């Protein structure tokens, strides 16, 4: 991997009118793969491992290298983590540890920097939606879709931490306790008002993306007409939490609607995904757990009346430590745990083994009904390259993963058609 990229987007430029076709049919026997990138990796001691690059965590080259490697492996997308507070070993607030990575770069800005250095892989930054205005989110993400030529996605994330709210001073949020964390369903119920607000944020962002019709820009220098104002629409959203007039300042994105991804652990978050997402990341810890979670997602879709022609892709999260030599990944995990002073824990299932063993697990869970997986590399770049150069070839040998990209957009990779704008639909219906 190298830190120097070139603009590989050149030669791939297409107008939005060329992206309004149905995407190529998807082979259901082939699974989707994503990776979640965070700091030096998802193990707290990863920055101290041999091969880690802690001095480069706040450089563009580091992130460009990681995403280039993910694209080399033909992955559907990468997600980029983000928060409003400094990382902590405690979910409920800050800690005083100095032996773990602290500090991060803005996920949307990282994605924008990487966009011209890549050409196919989807870029999905995480943004906070509890303390960020939806109008600002809509324009930032639409801009990313333009700069990436249709490869942007979005992972909205709410925040209940009081120290997050203190950065803004406009509101307070209920502070959860360590005891609350034992029951994801209880957490979700306590945070229901924030989830309701999150659903409104996603709805507003989606309406703003549609507020320009696809043909609103005329750009006719001869007649002096750049835009057709009749094709720009006020969204006039007036909800419990905020009101937004619109239209956006940014034209409709190349994908129309960049895919929205939600991480969910319980019924209320599943409903948020069913209302506003195209992709949901879930965290089962077994095959039977996978079946149960898939049933809960279907129940959430039925509860909110999601149209059957609007697919919701389901990816399972796995935190992975991979080595070709049997036993090597377990030994590496033991060394990292010793450095951190505690066993590795996660909301997601932790897999430690070889790429072939992971392929067995993924295909078994895929057969249970999952569309794909979001893998969290425990140690970067080690476990990322083990995915791209070990797991991916293994899946390809089994005919379970693509051998080349067949689409240019993130929607294309996921098999999602480009939606017609709601205001254009209303005009046609009228």
C-alpha cells in the first residue's frame, strides 16, 4: 500500500442521467463484504502491535492506504467511525486512560479526501445526528456523493452522552449508567425520544436530497438559464424537534439518495432502520441468533409498513483477528489482551482464526439469510490485509464473492436501484 494516490475517477465520469437505470441483477449466492475502519483497529491495544502506524493516524495518507487496500479486495464499502467526544473505555462517559488511542479525524472530511484517490468502493462516514443540523448533514453528504461520483453512503448515529451535549450547550440528554448497558432493549427504550428524533433527521435529509429534481440544472449559456426554479422544492418539514424549509443548496446527488446504514441491536433501532435505512448492521453471536435477528428486522419492517419493493439489506458485524497459520490469531489476541490489561470485548461477535475458517462461518450465516457482513479489523493494517488477501481469495475460490466490480456506484454494489425523486413523482402524478 502507498500513501500517494492519483485521481482514479478520471475516465469514470458519468452524468446523473446515465445513473438512472436499474442496477445489474444481483447474484443472491454471492455475499457482500464491508469493513469498518477505526483508528489503529478495533482492539484497544492495536496501536502498540508490530506493523501498526500510530504516528500516522492523523494523516491523510494512512486513511488513503487503508481504503485503497479495501478497494483492492473489491469490497462493497468502508465505514468510517466518528464521535463527538474523545474515545473512552466507558460507554457512559470519559475515562482517564492514556494507554489507548484518543482523538480522531472527521469522518466526512476523511471520505472527501479519499474520494478522488479511489474509483469504485463505497465511502460511508458516520455522523452524529443528535447535535448536528440535518440541513448541514444533507449538503455535506450530497457533496461527498458528487466528489466520489456516486459512491457515498451515510451512517447516522445518535448520542446519549452528557459530555457530548456539553460541547454544544443547547440541550441536555439523559445519561445512561453502567447498569443500563446490560440490556440493549432497555437502553433503546430509555432512548426512544432520541430514536424518534433520529427518524425525523433521516427523513429531512432524504427530503432535502430530493428537493432538486434531476433536471433542475439547465446550464444553457446561450439562453442564460442555469436552473429551472420550478424544479426546486421547499420541503416544509415541521416536526416535534425542528422545522426545515428547504430547498437544499446542493443539487440532487448522483445516486439520488446515497444509501443510509444504521447499526441496530434491538427492536427500537430496528424500527429506525426499517423507517429510513437501506442497510442495517446487526450483531448476532450465533447462527440461531442470526435467525432471530432477521425475524426481528422483518417484524420491524411490518410494524412500520415498509413497502415490499423497498429492500433493506442486512449485514452482520464481526470483529475479526485473522492469520493463515492456525493458532496464530489466537496468540496475537492474547498478546494484545495482555498489553491492554483486559480481555477483548465487543457488542459484535469476535472471530479469531484463519481466513478459511471465517469463510466457513460467513457462508453458513449467509445461508441463514444475511445479505453480507461488516468486518471490524482488530488490528490495522494486519487484519485488513488478511481480509483482502486471504479471505476474499478464499471466498472467490468458492464462487461466493465477486472477482471484479460490476457497478460504479454504491447503490450498484448493493443491488439497489436509483430512486425517483419524490417531488418529481408528485409532478408526474399531478
